[in-house]
C-alpha cells in the first residue's frame, strides 16, 4: 500500500500546551468508575467548542489524527485511551507475546479508524516480533482516516488495508450511514437502484487477495454481519485460516448471542466476556 501523505503534517492539529497537559492527566486515571468519570470530563474540556481533528499519541510509538465529533471510538481515544477496550487489547497483546508464529498475523474486520490494528503494531514493536496486519474497512471516509493514522505511525508497511465489506458470500453492498457515529455505519445488500456500492467478499477471499494463509488473531465488528462472516469462514475456509483468538461483539445480554454459539460449535472456548465483546480461543480442531 502506498502510504497516504499527511497534509498538513502530523502535529498541525495538536492541542495547545495547557490543553495537552490536561489531556495527559487522563492517562493517570484508574480503570474504575471514578477514573472513567474523570476521563470523560477531561475529554469534554479538551474538545469543547472545537470540531477537530486532533493530532495525538494514542499508544506507544502510535499517532493518530482523530475526529471525535463524528465517531465514538475516536472520541474515546482523544484522552484516557488506557480505558479503551482494556480486556480485549490485553488478550491480543498476550496472544502476540506468547505466540511462536512468525510473523504474527492479525486480521481486523470492521477496522474503523484502525485503533485495534495500531495497538497490535505498538505491541509488536515493543516485544520486537514480526507482525503482519490486515485492516478491512469499506467506508471511504473512515478508511481514509485509517490510512492517515497508519501513515502518521509509520505503520503503512505493517498493515495492509482492504477496501471491501465482509459477508458470508461474495456480492455487492451499499453503506447505510449512521447519523452520529461512523462506527455504526452498516452495509446492506445492494439493490438495482443503488449506484454507490461496495464489494462484499468472504474472509477467505480477502485473505487470498492479500497473501494471507494463516490467521493468529482476529477482531470482528461488522455491525450485524459478524455471524454470517464467521459462518462463511467455518464452512468454506481451510482450517489454517481459523484464528487462534477471536474478539467478537457479543452485546450486553446475559444469554450467549448466536455468533458466540457458532464459535463454540466449531471448536472454540469462551475465555471471557467484556462489557461488549467475547474473547474466544480455539480449543480443538473440529472433526
């Protein structure tokens, strides 16, 4: 992938000195209710009356240009990023650190602006491990932000970007925009009258396009299409593509959602549930 040029250069949208000092205080807040309240107040103070974007360091060696007014995940990364999906990021960090594969292959389905992929780049750099990432994001504007963040972090060579949607089968789709949060944009099957469409591919077809024959870990957040994407993977892909670790959206309900039961039926073990996601590891090879 040709790195996206940063125009203007990174740092042009940095916070002023006093606001940056306040923003950094958020990183000292504990991961409890008091800390979350303080971080929320600091975020509001930093972005109040300012439409963005904002240039910040989000993880060690990782920089991002964030637009918090239109995307909830970018808002969470402006300050207090230690609270961002802490359990999920910890599981992925441990998977990479403890893996013997080289390179460690991470696939990010529904990558948004790339925070999960960027986190994995940061971890790989810290433990000095070879890393290969694939970030899949169909929405052009969100994908442009993702590519900007990769470029700002010097990570364009570590993470390939696939400009497609993911489904159980291949086809064409159209993006249904969410009015307030880009992270909740959805893809529906294209109709004859739709003129602005995106390509839908299966996980295995996307991997084939990018030369990926093995997946060590996968994050999947496809706004309603997670189960279909995994059904297609388990039903048709070689088992070398079945990830050792899956992070998938599971909601807040007490019952296991169908996407988690699908993973369990295909030889995965539910390690834990976080506030919104399920962390599943491959327990056995199904017959």
